[in-house]
C-alpha cells in the first residue's frame, strides 16, 4: 500500500509541475503576442551570405536569460541565416521565415550564453534588432537580441561581418555650419 501512495504522490507532483509549465508558457506567449519579425519582401536582392546556424532564442536586449515568444522565433532549432542588402532572413526548421529589414538591424556581437544555452566564450552571435509590434507607437518598438550559433568554423566571423555591413548606422551628429577656417590664400 505504501508503494501506491508514493507513486500517487509522485504522479500528482509531476502533473502539477507540467500544468505550471504549460500555464507559464501560455502567459509568456500571450504577453509577447504583440511582437513579431517583419514580412518577407516580395523583391529581394542577391543573398550576400548564407550559413547554417543553430537558432537558440530571442530575448529582450541585454537580458540573455529572459526568453521571448516572438512568432516564428519562439522555439530553438536548426536553421539558416541569409543576409542580403534588404535585411536578414532567419529560416528555422518548422517555423515561418522571420525577416528583419536592414533599417531595423542594430548590429551583431559575440556572446557566451543565452537562455538554455551556454557555450565557450564568445561562441554565440547576438543579433540585435528592433521588433515589430501590433499595438505600440512606432518609436516604442522594443530592441531584442536573437542568439545564433554558427554550425561550421569560420562562419561566425563571416556572419558578423555581413550583418555589420548592412546594419543601420546611427546618424552621426554633424557640427554646426561655420565658415571654414582654411584660408583662401
């Protein structure tokens, strides 16, 4: 009889844990339902870089341990990254294509960890971009980081360089217009 009681308690504990996990994921998905990538443009230029990657997660910028449930980027998986003049396309297995226009790409850098993935120092690529939103004004769109791991040696440097080449550079402040100090002599 004691065996049955222990088994029932174990089953009850596992059922509660599973229910809490499902409830937590549903809340997260509801919270993040306003976030998305952008529509894939109908006309695209030539692909400058294509590489196989492991997609790890998308998180709020600077918070690598807080997963976002962005549509098309909610689950980890094998995929491909395509960098073109118009932006970056992420093709994750089993998910719709996620596109990030070049003017929404903030940059890319290396990282060592993200939610559910720790690697050697600087073994991940953190692609920083501005997410599309359904309900917020244009200026309030959140910045997010999508973490990728290059599948083959050497691809990480190529991916970082290609992203830096298309990333939207912030406008540099220009000095006020003054007469030139150079003489006409």
